[in-house]
C-alpha cells in the first residue's frame, strides 16, 4: 500500500478531492498536516476520517517534530495542496523527489513568496493575461521553483474576476491533480 500525506493551510478542497479519488485504490492518505488552527481542512479531516496534525512555526522550522512524524510514516509522496509556508530544506533532504506542490498559475509566471490563492488570480487579471492555469511541480528550497511535472490551461474572458478565475482553476485542480499524483506514484512522470 502506497502512502501519501497532505499539507494544507486553508480550505483543503484539494486535499478532500485527492482523498476521495484514492478511496478504493491501493493508496492510503495517512495524514493531513496544517499550520493553521482555524483551517477548514481540520473539519474535512474529521468528516473524511483522516488524522490531522496542527503544528506551529517552531515545530516545523526549529525542531524535529514534523520530520519525525514523516520519517515514521515514510510516505511515498508529500503533497502540498494550498500550503503557504516555505517547506524546510532539512525535510526536503529526507524525501528527495517526493514533495509535490500545486500552484494556481502557469509558472514560472505569478509564483514566489506571497503569491497564493486570490492574490495570484488578481495579478493575472490585472496584467490582462488571456490564459492562466495550474502548475504541478516538485518542491525545492525556493517558492514555486522546482521542476514542473504537469501544467493545464484555461482561458480568461473579458469579464472574468479573481473569483471566477479561482473557480476555473479549482476545476482544473480537481480534474488533474489526483491523476498526476497517481502518475507520479506509478513512475509515469
Ligand atoms: C489552490 O488553488 C492551490 O493551487 C493554491 O491554494 C488553493 C488552495 O485551495 N495554492 C497556492 O496558492 C500555493 N502558492 P484548497 O485549500 O481549497 O485546496
């Protein structure tokens, strides 16, 4: 049985979609982890019956609390699904090529520190882009700069707003992210 853990900082709708996708497959969603004690992913974890660990900055950056949990699980993949903190290099070194992020734009554009969620969609619209999309990529020590695994695009029309673009991006995420994760687990990327 392959194992996945998912980090998220907010709603966790991707975490839920991924969990449901793998429900009757030979993949266990071992744990959700969040840095945000108010994140809705905590409620989703209860409903989905997935254990959920809430952690703080000290746990993550100054102690081995989170790396010890991960070493104990030994996941095949660590998924960042709307996780907003920089992933520590010391944990990356423990899991080379096993940490994957989704970003709601076509990297290398509109990435980097502070570019998340609606801030990304607002910048894309303000710049008059005609298309946006999702980028699924390996994580390295810099925000949104690891090598790209998969991208999918959507068109932007004249009266799109950050909210309508966010909806289009979520549709792409729900359609492609679980399948790409499965492909990576199967060694297809
Ligand atoms: C997703 O759109 C994801 O691409 C984005 O946050 C959203 C989380 O939604 N991630 C980033 O912006 C990372 N820089 P969710 O919590 O409902 O899955």
